[in-house]
C-alpha cells in the first residue's frame, strides 16, 4: 500500500513530492513463523525504511530480508505492517504521472481549462488517484468531458478529480 502526494507550482515544477508506503503481512498458515520475505530495494535514492519492532532490523538492513526476530512466534493472522517507507523530494524523476494543464481566458471572463494526464511507466498502476485543482472561485465549474468523476469544493476553492485507475495502457 503506497500513497503519493505531489504539489506542483503553476509552471508544473515539483514543489514537494512525498511517498509513504507500508508492506502488510498476514500469517494465515501456522508455519508462517519461518516465512522470510526477500525484497529488492535501494536506500541509496533517499528512501527511509522502518521495520516493525518484531522484525529483525539487522537482517533487513544487511540482506533486505524481512523475518521475525523470534522465529518461534508466527506472524499474526490479521494484517500487520512489517515495513514502512517514506521519501520527500523535489526530484521530478519520482513523479509517477505527467499532468498537462492548459488554461485559456475567454472574452466573457470565464476560463477554460484543459487537463491531460499520461503515464510512461510500464510496470506501474495507480489506483484511487485524486488530483486537486485550485479554482480560486466559489462558483462550480462546468465540466464538459472527464475520465473518472469530479467534486467541487467551494470552501477550499478546488475541484477534486478522481480517477479509479491509471496505467500506461
């Protein structure tokens, strides 16, 4: 489970990008205490990892293996977060999605905004995507076409654009 939050300025440059994630494990099998998860990851890119207190932290740091410290006790049958990770950056290479915004002011004082998104990463699917678009006004927008759904929040002067799933296909 991972959550990505990005704040872009008007020109599309990253002001802040934050990724937070958790890896959950549920021990449905009584022999799960012997379970070990070998992960491929790199902490060199600024990602901070935090293991659950019952996970062998030294083993994870040395070999990228998640296992319980006490292998006589099984993983609990309910979902437990055994690993968490986080990164804060302004590096655009971490952006999972490209968003293009084209505002056009019309002669009647209204503004037409065209928004497009694309994803170039073949190995990624984003689910439950919410794009918050500042409107600066209380009046609800007129939306002529949209992938997904939207909700106008007049209190915060934003439109929340919800897209169930995005992939490169």
